[in-house]
């Protein structure tokens, strides 16, 4: 039997949100909705779908390994040089590339807790030490505590807005954090939800490319509704990007993903519709849910964290009861928050369905 390194054997698979198809197969129901994975409920841009259809006849060809046209369009759209961009098969791959490029076994990285679970998994798989730092009051990332946690840390990962809490750090906090870090430390600023963050004082990775240490991470999965095609990108100084390009696999971004992203970047109307839908959905849900036993945390994303009243059980119990109503949300037990759930904003009719299901579970049907 093959032997496996201890740090690999100790890993556990990432627990994804339950797919609709799996729920309906298990419970023999239909018409379910999913508000668990922070997806865009509007779906992909019509221009993205049109671009995908146009690209299908060429699927016998390998994709453009440098993503030439997408690289230049995205660079022009956000105001960076093409060499500042590293593309990945989802932003997950870019995290993995950063860890494999800049970390060696035994190196220390610091992350907040709770945060996106994959950071710790990539670090553990690379044989690195992951120091987890608890959040500050209000479930905000505590940058000062992170800075002090490991004086020899090679990498600090800051998810902003943070998943699963939806909170953001302020620009002044981030600037002070950067100024106090050792010159050799790198910072990964994960901005998967940055398009939803409206606060003017939210730091944005684009503003720190000249610092030389900051690498920002973005995705086409959330705002652009292309989660099924897996496309993300990193923004960083060209020198750092050049090192990652030596590690990156060729053809890691498929042809349909590149075509869809080109179309999506042209669809400002879809972008604005998504923002408006999300704002309205958040306002509705955060007004309705407190009366149904959920205390909602303010958020800067397309999801929110909610504490579950004891009368509904813990987060896992509520998640399981809502499954029987055909509604999928996310239990926060894997994140160390057993009395919380995370809920994504859906279409208006999906949001109303959630409210009705919670009323039924809480014994308030007909409310």
C-alpha cells in the first residue's frame, strides 16, 4: 500500500455547499433553491452566454495559454498593466500558485479565523504552518493581532470582505498593518467579493500594486456569475507575477471561460443589475429574518452571516430542517460557528421562499 506524508494524510476534503441535484435525489423532492454558495442568482451575463456559443465550434483547439485578449481587456478595464495579472482555474488555483511559489515547507502563514477554509488546506498541503487568529469584536478581521501572531511569517492572508462574516477592514487599518510588517513579508488580499463592497474606506488591492508585497485576488464566479467555468485572477507586481508564471500549468484557463469573461466584461448592464438585486435582497432578508429567529450580521457582500436562536436549534439543525423544505443554506459548523448559518441573496421569489420556509420551521406558517 502506498505511503502518504503525514501532513497530507491529516487533510480533510473541503465541504462544498450541497448541490440542488443531490438534495432532490436524496429527498425525492423537486423545485429546490440554493442560497448556500454565494452565486449570482441572475446567472451569467447574456453577452457571456453569447460568447460561449460562438466559441463552441473551436473546442478541438487548445485555449490561448497566455489569455492574450482577456488579459488585455481586463487590464484596460481595471487600469493595470497586462503583466500585473495572473489567471487561474478559479481564484482557488491562484491561492495554490502563490503558496507553491513563495512558501517552502516549514514557513509560517497567518490567517484570520474563521475565514475561507481553503487557505489552511493549501498551506497544510505545502507543509507550511498556518497560524489562525481569532476575530475582533463585531467579527472583524483583527489585523494587529495577525501581525503579532508570528514574527517570522512569510505570508499574511486577509479576506476582505471576509468569508463567512461579510465584514471589511478599513483602509487606515490596512495601511497601518502594512507599514508595521517586515519588508520580506507578503500579503494576499483576497477580494472575491470586492465588487459588492460599497464602503469608500475599504482598501482595494489595485491601490497597492506599487508596494511590492501585496497580491490581490479576484474572481469571475461571484459578481459575473461564471462559477461553473472556474476563472479567477491575481493582481500583483510584475516581478511576483513572473515567478508565478514559472509555476503555473499551461492552458489552466479553458477556452470557454476565456470567451465568457470577455463577454461579461462588456456587460455593464448585467453588473449593475446584480448590484441592485443584491442590495434589495439584503434589505428584504435582513428586515424579515430577525422575526423568525435569525440575528443578521451587517455585510458588504452578496451573503450574510446569521446567528440562530436557540428555539430553532443550532445552525446545523436549522440547515437540515430547511433541506426538507427544499431550501439549501450553509451551516457554519465547519467554520467553528455552530450556532450560525450563512445565507446567500437570491432572486426575489427565492428570498420569499426562504422566509416562508423559515416561518414553517419556526411554527409561524401563515404569518
